[in-house]
C-alpha cells in the first residue's frame, strides 16, 4: 500500500518508540526528576530558622549567601553593639546590603 524507504521506516519506528516511552513515563509513577525531594529540601531550609542573636559562626555560614567573612562580621557587630532588633539592623553589618538582606531574611529569626 505504502512505499516507504528504509530511512522512512526507521524514522517512523523511532518516533513511535519516543511516543511510547513518553506515554509510559507520563502515566507511570516513574519520575526522572523527583521534584518532591527538591521541594522538601527547600522547605526544610526555610523552616530551620537561625536566630541571628544567638547563632555561632558555623551556624551563620549555613545560611545561603553568608560566608565566613560575613558570619564573622555579624558576630563582631553583636559583640560591639549588642542584639539585632530587626532586619534593618543587619544593614549596619559590613558586607550586608539591601540585596543580600533580601536573600537571607527568610532564614533568620530574632
């Protein structure tokens, strides 16, 4: 009925396999990228808040975008000036600007 070349038959078989594998992945419980694991790890980071007034340097370094230098600056500021009362107080720490504060604020408590 149809006269297909060897390459056309290979292309049809290949496309059929791609469609079959796609359907199998879509309708099965098999997931290539398990987004629930990624979502849970992000949620666990956001729920484990770090108290900026009591945290040690190693704890502060666990906050994304806070390295050893800024963690040391936070502790030094605490020693010199006392507790942080709100987020705006963190802007007085060397190395923390408005952008960095926006990045770390969800990981902190007072």
